[in-house]
């Protein structure tokens, strides 16, 4: 990875959208414990193509298909830690290939974030949406250290820890990062209401704690209901001077028991969803967001709408 002191993020405004749910919409099977990790192993060309689609749709930064990859997840399906490490590195290679293809025609700078999910994602039981784990802080730190080491020598620009449900897990990540001080990273929380993380901490308290970590280039919010964005962003902005990333889901709610999404209306009846997304994008920008994109159930059309709304 490029040393964080050499990382220039000037011009980064638009993030990409959902990966796993977009692959599912294209006919890929993500029903197993590795989610999009199964596609990474079986159809890597589909992931590379989706990365390129997001870049062509206006994303300045794409996230790798590594969110669900961990030693624990691979052990569960009879694979080895070495194979998990190989998959993590392959995810970066695929994103890098997409960036190379993009730059064959376009000069716009783009960035590559290596996505890492929380410990709860490795359990694939919805634990990332409450953060109540049965392991101690040392084990949680070790979980993140292993994946940081695996990605440290790749060409990703920075690590992106996503859907973090609690301040305790964020602290474990910061501790794990300390062992690789040249690496830049961002931490993005998932929240259950307009001021608390999924686990229950005040998001402003989380931001204040993380603001002291030099390795963190951004603090964010992801996989939450879009309607909660403005109040959450205001609390974040009041507590940090770092870049703020915001990329909510489409507004639907994930049911871990049925492994399905349920509809939830967050816009006026009859309003075009993408027009509503543009309105929200401008509100998020005005509330303090620096980087804006989408999470689950959002796609290239949302990213096009984001870029249009920002005039980027």
C-alpha cells in the first residue's frame, strides 16, 4: 500500500454502490457464508466488470470484494487461511485491473479502497447490526490484525473498515492498525437511529475518540436508512475534522433470519427514487459529508445520480 503520508485524496467525492446485492441482481449466487466472496472465487471476471461499471458511472473510489473474506469464514467451508489471504489479495488485483481499464480511456483520478467487514460479518448471522460478540477485545483485535497484514503489501490506497457496529470494535481496529503505522484507513459505522451506533454508543463520542488516530483519514456511516443521514452527519461533523464518508443502503431493511430485504418507504409517494436520492445527496453534502456513495441495494444508477447531484 502507498504510505499514508504520500496519499493524495484531492478530488475524491463519489464512492461506489452496493457490490454483493448488485452481483445478486445480475444472477450470481451469494447465498453462502462468504456472500460476494463466493463470486470472487468462482467468477472473478464479474466483479472486475462491476468495478469498471461503477467507475464509468462516476465513482471516484471503488471498494474491493473482500468485505466478507476472513480466516474464520474460509475455515467454515473447509478452506485454509492461505486461501483466505489469496482471496483478499485477489480482490485488490481485480479492482486494480478495473482502474487500469478505466484509465485507458479516461484521465480522471480514481482510488481503490480495500474493504474489510466487522467481526459480525464473519458470523453471517446479522451480528454486525447489533455488535454483541462472544469474543474478548484481544481476540477482536487479532481478527483485524490478520487481514491488515494480508493487505499491507497490495496496491490498495487505503483500508476501509465497513459496517462497524460499536466503539469497542473501532478501538480494536485502531489497535490493530498501530502495528502497521504507514497504512491509511477509514472506519465506517452502521447506526440504528439518528444518533447511536448499532450497539448503542453516541456517534459523536465515536468520532471524538477516533479523531485522535492519525492513521484514520476518514470516519463514516454506511448501511443505514437514508433518512437518518442528516442528523447523524451533523453529530459526526461536530466531533471530528477528518473527512466524512456517508453511503447508506437503499432504505430497505435486512432480515438476518429470512436473509431477505423488506421494503421501507423513505420518500414521498410517487416520487422517482433517483430524484429523491439526488435531493438527499445534496442534504448530506450540506450536513458535512465529503465522500458520498451507496451501500446495499444501491447500484450504478445511484452513483450516476450522486455525481449529478454534486455537480462533480
